């Protein structure tokens, strides 16, 4: 199964909560009027796009309908798809890969799939022919290092670690030196995701940033926040809180296959201007890929000729 097919399959619940309900409304309201727009807005809110984003999308849809003189409600679907794609395509969704090594720091609270995502990323880049090293810098969570070791072995990536409770910045420093020495292509840093004490987390991340900036001035540095799509608006709140603490460059959205709440991608991008860069679409080690806005929207809103 190709990735787009996997994406379509993993987004089937989200598609049911958006596409099918939009279709029902458009069939009911053949005329383009305020009542139709109100109903569509409600569908988007219920699909976890959030109130602000849903209101903005419907406003843009109203303007487009007026400018293009759309009178048949069924024509609105194509216009809606265009608007969603524009929102998600605004900015850069790609993962930066400059320098040797290119650095990807991964943060996120326990239980969102952080360790799993790092293992899958390591596998993805190894499959692309890149050498990968993992820094086990989430040193405070029990068993985090052991879990990461299992994933590193599965992915064929080297891991740099210290004992539990060690200084995370010291682990990153060791990993940077090892990566430079071995000319590693990608350095994945597992960093802590504790939000109960934001000040400590902020200081810890600042320390790591300083080391990376000093030791790898020419390397790109991505800071990717892992969010669990199944938590819906709670994931949106996590994005807000982490953005106050860390210089997040993008989102890794996991567990898309288990939720009807894939619409949070739009809420996060529109409300906080954080692009989704990586999506997880299943349990397997290769069920992860770089995000593609058009494929995502095509999978949740289909036009008749594609069905």
C-alpha cells in the first residue's frame, strides 16, 4: 500500500466526520444562503477545526461564493477544499536538512508517541540512505532510555546515552561530538516533555539550544512537537503551551488512524501558525511520512469524480 493509500485509510474517520456531513448538508440545502453556511460552520467545529478556524474558513467560503457567483451548493465543496489546502500550504511544511548533522529535536508529553516517532523517523531517514544517530536526552522519565534503545536497534541507528537522571544537555553535547566525528547525516534528540514545571523545561531547552548553536552553527535545527491526534482540542492546547516554552518549528501528528479529529491539523496551523511537518498513520515502523497538504485535504474531502 502506497503512503497516500495509507493516509486515506488512516483518515477515514476524519473523512466521515467532515466529508460525509458536508455532503449531506449540501444535498439538503440546494440554495447557497446563510443557513447553509451556518450548518457548514457547525460541521467544521464538530470535526475539531476549532471555532476561530471554522469561522474564518466559512467567511472565506462566503466571499468566494459571492465573487465567483456560486449558486449551486454542490459547487461549494471544491471551493472548501481549495481553502483548506491554502491554509495548510501557507509557509514551509518541509523538514530542514542542512549541515552534517542536521538536527531534529523532538519534544512532547508522555503518552503521545514521542519515542515511537523518533524510532520511525530514524527508520525513515535510514531508508533514504542517511546515517542517523539518536541522543537519549529525556533522562528523567523511567524506562525512556531503554525504550529508545529498542527503537534505535530496530531502525539501525546508533544511540548516545547516559544513566537515568543525567543532565540532558550533557547527553546532547556527547551526541553532537560523536555525530561530528562520525560525519552522521541526521541527529535526533529526544528531549523532555514535562509541562508541569515550564520554567525548568525552558531552562533545559535553552541549555541544549546553546550547545547546538555553538557546536553546530551551520546545521539546521528543527524542534518538532509530538501531538496525539486522538486528543483533539487538548492537543491544540498542548501546542499553545509548548509554543510559550520552546521555539517550535513544526508538529509531528501521531495516531491519525485512530481518530475522527484530524481537523486539528488546521486548528494548529491557523491559530498558532505551527506547520504539521510529519504524520504518523499506523503502528508499523514505516507508517510515518513528511506531511503533504494537498494529499491530506484530498483524503478528507473528496469530490464525486474521485469516489
